[in-house]
C-alpha cells in the first residue's frame, strides 16, 4: 500500500459548505475511488489557515492517476471549483507532501 498526502486551500467563507458537500459525496465517486484502489481516505481542515490536508492509501499510482479521467471525478471537480482554488480543468490546486516519518 502506498501512502499519499497533499494540501489544498479552501475559500475562507466555505468551510461549512466543503464539509456539507463531503457529507453528501456523490456515491458514484465513492465507487470510483474504491474501484481504483483508494483506502483510508481522509481530509482534515486547518480552519485558521484555510488549508485542507488530504491523506489516502492507494494500491498503485497508475490506478490512482486514472481516477482523474473518470466522469465521476470530473463532475465532482466541477461541483467543488466554486469553493476552493482550482486549475483550469477544475481540479483542486494541490501540493504533494513528502513523507518524513511513519510509525506502524
């Protein structure tokens, strides 16, 4: 299992909306994530700095990267782009974090 972490930004006035949308996540997106080998996916909010910390365990980089090409993912990105900084393709602007410590 590969562990991935990243940070994204959230618009300061959209914290509650971000949580609401994830509480009601598209079932088809959940299916896509699971079908592409995503496990233990968590997102945490740092409300003071308007940052989101995402952590996911994946089975392979290739399968994880393929999620972005699915209709469900592209629909989700379009749905979320109004509450967080996004790229031209509606994907959230994110920065990968490098692992520096792990305790099993």
